[in-house]
C-alpha cells in the first residue's frame, strides 16, 4: 500500500527514480512524486532528463524510498557519470531496476499524459506530466527510520545546487556536519569539492 509508505494522497514525496538507460546501465535521479491514490502517482519531468527518455522508451520506472543523503546529491548533480552501478541494483517486476539498499520501492508503469512550458527565474523549461500506475510494492528494510536533519539538508542542497543557487550552501552544510555521521559528511564534502563549483 503506497499510503503506508508515506505516499499520502495530495502530498509530494521525494524519491530516487531508477530506470534503465538504452545501453542497459542503471540510471538514478531524485524526483518529486505526486500521489493521487494508493496505486496512482504523477511525475512532472523536465524534457531533456535521462529519466524521461528512459520512461518514454521502457514505459516504466521504480520509485525508491531511501535516506541516502549522498545519493540524492550525486544523482541530482552528476549528469554523465553513472550514479549507481549494476551491483547496486536488481531488476523489479518491470523492466526497471530498484536500489538494493532502498527501504522500499514501488515499480510503476508510466506514460506521458500532457506537457506544458514553464517560465520562471530559471528561464523556460518544458515539462512532461506522466501518470504512473503502481504494479509492485516491496518493503526491503521493514524498520522505521528516525529522521535526521542532515538528510533533509542534503535534499535541500541538492535542489539548490541543481538550480545553480548557492545562498544556503553554508547553512545547509553546517546542519549536515552537525547531524550526519562524520564519515557520511566527509564523503559528501569530498563529493561537493569534486564538483568544482
Ligand atoms: C529533491 C529533488 C527533487 C527533484 N524533482 C524533480 C522533478 O520532479 N522533476 C524533474 O524533472 N527534476 C527533478 N529534480 C532534478 C533532477 O533530479 C536532476 O535534473 C537530475 O540530474 C536528472 O537526472 P537524469 O538526467 O538522470 O534523469 C529534482 C532534484 C532533487 C534534488
């Protein structure tokens, strides 16, 4: 049941969406998921994303529930490097991979229902709206997770940096430094340094 996994009707939740690229390699990207009901979701994808190309080709994707802060940053910000390797995924019931380390996942069949253009401070973008029907839900790690502010800070930073915004960078890094395990924060810091932004 999607609602038991936090996909409440009317809410937007952040998932790592995994798909197969045309060469069979796995692709991962954070995406907002709009929940219409227990078996129905909506994705709004920017034209030009690999996720949209892969779903258009394969007709499916997996929505992964994960609290992996580094993965949110990497999969939002790395365009051409693989964010996940073959060994980190398995095939779901559909032709889309799931993250073996995820807490749970939902595999969806998806198709574009409409598209529109959006003009905002970031310029003009073209959005495809996809409707997804849930075909498989699996809980891989059945224990509850205590929320950690460092994870939410990482998600906010991933959004900011993917939009070229850096105003909150130091504040968000401070939260991550204070609340994430030291090793995790070091990995994030190293990754951000490697971006050379
Ligand atoms: C938390 C979060 C939510 C995001 N939601 C969306 C979204 O709903 N639609 C979208 O097109 N991009 C979204 N993005 C941006 C994509 O993740 C980013 O453009 C990514 O590089 C796309 O990767 P891909 O080309 O492998 O699909 C989001 C980023 C973050 C960090």
